[in-house]
């Protein structure tokens, strides 16, 4: 800190000289400590505990740009949380999810690009804009609706990028809807004996299907259903829990995953597998579209998958069905009845 009492000589047109005297003041002694600080944010008093620069002489807070800005940011964050406002990070995440620049995102929302820039830097959005942004964050279908309304305001480049993201999102929404339907129909949101005391795990099911598909070059739906059944039931017999959490039912051709057509549609929509007809036109076979992830399984789970695959390596559809028909799980149940995992204790092997 300095007073304006210093010597400085300035020549003006080679004629006039000014003389000013400087006297330096001793630097202020300060330290940093946490202090409760109250800020007025939109007519609300917000108190935060934040680092502040303190004058050692009078114990008062001294201005410090970095510390004060940080305290203000804390107050804004607390205000956002208290009033359910979207955060700058969430706004950026929404925009980047659809590969949009600030300018393109602003056009989609029908606001100025400077407005989006301010929000991303920490400015608090108005209530109407906050509600709009929260809808974009929480409801993917709302994004599609808004895009259809305002897509003509975007450049061809931005529109194509957004369309690509929304197309992928639409597939994901369909998959999520099917998955929710499966869980609701089979009550897989909690662990019971019907699902082997295991909540349904789509990731494990997906990788079980991928593993068996890659191990069997001509894997039919009927055989896949039986491989899944024996994997889950054998593992339950040895460990008192299933691998995938699938519910199995009694079908004409033997035990099958409940709503297996729905499950396989989800896997297709997710890009895990596809199907193609057999050469003779009778039925279709599964083809994997990506490698299975062994890390999804424990060592004991993967050992069961390997053993099941090996045990039924030479079995065709008729042999698999005939073998499964000899199981108590099939003989003690009727068509469409859920097969309890208690029958795992009676497996032939």
C-alpha cells in the first residue's frame, strides 16, 4: 500500500518539471481463516463458511479477489441447491450431450447465445429458463419435442449432429421402456426365489448371451434359452443365488426366460446381437456384434458358463429340449408357470 507522496520528475515540452514525493506504508499483516459470510442472493440471505483474508490488527475481513469470488460461488451453489436450480456443469453436460455449440444450443432454446454463456459461467437463470433446462435434463422426450419445433433455426451442420445424437437417444429410450416393461411384468425390482434372489442384471444377461453366441457358431433361440437356464440354475444350486436374475417359465420346448422375446429385442436395440436365418430357412441364429466382457463375471460365474457351454456343445435343438424335459423343474410345472429356483437342487447334473 502506498500514499501519493513520492518524487517523480516529468519533463513537459522541455520546460516544466513536476515534483511528487512518494512515501511507502508498511504492508498489512494478514492471515487466512474460515469465516461465516452472508450474501444477499435474489432477496435471500445465504450464509456460507468460507476462507477469508483477515487483518491481523482489527480482525476484520479484507478484500481478496480470489477468496471473495470463491465465497460468492459457494453462496450461489447453496442458493441453487435450496431453490432447485440447474447448475452450470449440468447445462454444459446437456449441450455437449447433443454435440451443440453455445450458439446452436441458444437457437434451440430460442434465446441469445450470450445468455447461455452467462449461465455456463455461473449466472442464475430465471425461473422459466430454469424449468426449461431441467426438462431438457430429466426428460429426453422433451428434447425431441423441442428439437422438432426449432430444428430449422440450426445450421445444416448443427442439425445433422443433433439428429445423430437424438436418433441414438431414441433407440435408448425404446430400450429403457422395454426394460422397464420386463421388470414390471416379472417383478424383477426385488430379489425373490423366483429370480434366484438376484435383481435382474441386464449387463450380465447381455454378456452371457454374447459369450454363448461366440462359443456356438449356429446358436438358435431354443438352445440359447436352455443354456441360460442351466447357467443360472446350476449357479444357484452351488451358491444360493442366480447369475442374471432372470425369471424362468415353463414353455413347450422346456424352461425359458420369461418374456425372452422382449429381452432379446432389448439386446438387439442395444447393438449387442442380431439374428439371421439358417441356411435351410428354418429358424434363425444369433450373431454377436461385440465381444463379451469377462470382467462382468466373478470367477465362479464364468466357470459355470464355460462348463455349461462345454456340456451341451454337441446338442442340437431337439436334444436340448428333450434333455430339459427330464428336469424336475419342467415336470413339476405347467405351461407358462414360473419355475422356482428351488428346483435347482434337483438338477440332473
